[in-house]
């Protein structure tokens, strides 16, 4: 059995059975109950850093995982979104975690749903924050092809966290007011996360984008999981709340909360404690 190789104080690489590297970072308390965090698009394990204090307060073990081709995780040609639960399950096994909760933010939302679809017996709760929805045929076609054009162009903007911070500052004026207000609190982690997303090049983010716009390998109505929760800001300009409402309605038993004064990134910053408490209540 391959060992888990430390990268820094809280980041590690796990060698999966097929030889791939799976990067992850841990926050909070190593002895606490586990909550797996799935980052947005593009993103990486570093995205979860702003929740580290929340994890400490609730005494949980927050485990943020890099998806293939981003951060420390090996690119995997031909992977499907529905394949993700197998990687999560293997990581949990190697960390000796039998049952756990998951939270997916933005582009990580579909990956949380994939876990609820494929490994519901291992989940205690499933949370989606400003999650990406299913596109219509025309937008789906565009979203599958556009990342392959844009990713090589924007990679230089995120070649390191300093350049990523400059890029974020340039587009900050396009964000809704709630998102602009929280930038001083999470801007550094956001920049570092984007730089890590492009750490290996542009193919990982490009492939990820095409997956989100394509066939997920399951339908929302196939997810029959009783303890699912959805949170969405009504001022979200990245993923419109209408998309979130439509998908949440299709999820059997999903409990949804919509915030009239929150945007895309402000939601989890301002309501992180509430969201985490909801997910760990049954841990």
C-alpha cells in the first residue's frame, strides 16, 4: 500500500491504486468527524482555507480535494464527472474514514451530487453552495467547447498567486456588492486557489469546464438522498439563482435556502458557520 506523502503542514498527496496522485489539504481537527470539500471551477484544495477557523470551532476534519488535472492531482484523460465518488471513497478508505459529509461549492456542486448518487450509504449529509446546474442544449454545446479555447489564454493570468491577485482586482468591479465586500477577507486564498488550479497547465481546467457543461452521467431526479441541502445567493452573477432553484427542485428531499442579499462568493464567507453546522449536525 502506498503511503500518504506530506507536501506541507496540511497538504498531502495520496497515490491511488491506479498510480495517480490525488492532492488534498486538511483543516480543522484531525480527530474530528470528516467533511469533504469540493472546490469550484477553476479551483483547488486551497479554496477551503477560509473555512479553516469554522472547522476549528466545530471540531471537524475538513478535507479539501484537488480534482484531476488541478492542484496536486494527476490529469486523467477520459474521466467522467460520475467517476469522482470512486476517488473520494478510496481517499476516505485510506484515511480510515467510514462515513462522512460532503460539500460542493459552485462547480464542485455536481461532484457532491455525484457522491449522493453513487455512494449514499457512506454520506451523512450532502451540501451544495451556489452549485452549477444543468445547461440547455445550446449553452451546453458552448460550455463544452469554450473552455478549450479560453483556458490557454487565461493561464498566464494565474501563473502564480501574485498574478492571480492582480487579475481578480481587475475584474472586481464586475462583481456584485456583497462579493466585493468580502474580497479583502478571501482574496488571498482565492488567488492562491486559482494559481494552483493552473499549476500543471491549462488542460486540467479546460477538461473540467467541458465536463460541467456536458453529460454528468446521472440526472438530478436520480439523486434520491434525504439529507441534501442547497444554499444560493439571489445576487449571484456567476451562477444565477434561477439555475440553482431549477436543479434543487429536481432533487428529491433537498432543503434549499436562498439569500436575497448574497452573491456568489459572499454566501459561504458570511454564512460558513451556518452551512457547516447544518452539515455536521448529524455527524
